[in-house]
C-alpha cells in the first residue's frame, strides 16, 4: 500500500461559520491498482503530514487519525468490491437489510456571501438545475443570515432550501432565528447551535420551537452512530458523512441507527475530489437528502465519478467498487 497527500485548490474561497478555506488536502492510498481518498478538514485539527507519517509507521489502523482510518477502510472496500465486480452500494444494502430507494435530488451548497447581488444570481442560476440548495449561515451577523435566506428565496421561489448554520447561532438566538426564517419555508435547519453546548441546549431549543417549525438536523453534534440515540428525542434527522464516522462501515451503521430511531438522513461530504464524494454517494439510496457537491468547490477535480443530470438528479457511475476514475 502506498499513501500520499494531495493539495486541492478551491475554485473560490469557501466561507462557512468555521472559517474560510482556499485549498484542502486529501490523503490517497493505493494498492493493487485501487485508490481511495479521505479529506482533511481544518475543523478536526488533524495534521496531514503527521497523519501520513503515522500511517507509514504501520501503527494499528484503530490508533490512526480518522482521515487515515477512512482512507484505509475505503481502500479495503474498493479492493473487495472490484474483485466481486459490484458497486460499494451492494455491500451497504446487504449490511442495512433495506431495499434501496430512489436517490434524493441533488443539492448544491453556497458559502456565506460577501455581496448579495452576485449571490442572488448564483442562486437563480443553480436553481435552474437543482431542486435543492443548501445555504451556509452563521455569518456572525444575524441580519446578514436573514438577508441571505430572503434573497435566496426571492431568487429561487420553488427550490427546497436547506439552511446550514454550522453551529453559528447562540442558543438564546437560535429559536427566534428559526421562527423568523419560517417565512421563507426552509426544508430543514442544520446544526443551529454549537455542538459544545451539549444535549441540554438541544432540549431547550426543541422546547422553544413553535409548532410547524422546520425539521432540525444535527451535523457537528452527530459524529458517529453513538450520538444517534441520545439525539433522537431532540432532532428530526442527522447528517451522515464518511469522515465523521471514520469508515464506510461506520456511516452505514449510523444510517441504520437513524432509521431505527425514526430520524431522517442527510448524506453529506467534505470538500474533496469526486473520488471521495462518489464513495459517499453509494449511501444515497438510503438517504432523505444528499449534499454531495464537495468536488464542485475544486478548481481542478482530478477524478470523474458521480454526475448530476440536467434536472439535478444524481447519476452514479456504472462501474464496480467506488466507480470513480482519474480524469
Ligand atoms: Mg453541515
């Protein structure tokens, strides 16, 4: 097995409540002609060079940072699935014991804008293809957050809007913000409060939400399968990402737990190449929403995998394993 780091430049800086990025690093591992990828995100504070060194020091996989664990796990799946001539989704179906549903419509995410006029144009343009758009909020300016949603709703009257706050609202502000944003008919609100506040703050938020409030999904508060049962009473759904779980197996387990507890599933990704987003997309048939557009943020995506049709629907590659190939 060989491992290497790849620097992926972003097409334009991407701003969310956690900060601004202009490039991301991914770890790629390769064996027997199979390649798998896992991204580093600034949020987890894992050092790429140190992670690569740990990986090459033949430490036990369980002791490795999550980016390395995910890359190795995906490589194992890729090798096994390619040998069996079947897609990664076939393994997920067996493990879940649930028939695949139609994949949810594709979604594109918009970072926090500096200027609302070009933002409105971008929303209108994306809405011509995609039925779902995700708006990043938590700018630190509640007036700007409200303006972002108001402008987007005007630019895309029929589009489903997912509002992702990335924990950017204070628990005292969050209920009022959700109340105010109900006018714009959001499909759901993701991680309105910071994960450091814990379950008590989620309970308080739930108690203060009006009837008819949009579904609330946890993202940063829902890292792995263990978080699902305790969140089940306070949210309507969870955001499942391969990196959070540190493995494809862990993400499948999280989807299973969400289903068992009656929670919705938003399948997400990080900023990563199509090799990464295509691996995650194999879970789309068991998700209610997908947010698999991390590769669109890259200036130069060096893999080809999932695509979106003219009507925004997800198109999986017709190849075994992950199914992504170098461009
Ligand atoms: Mg999120």
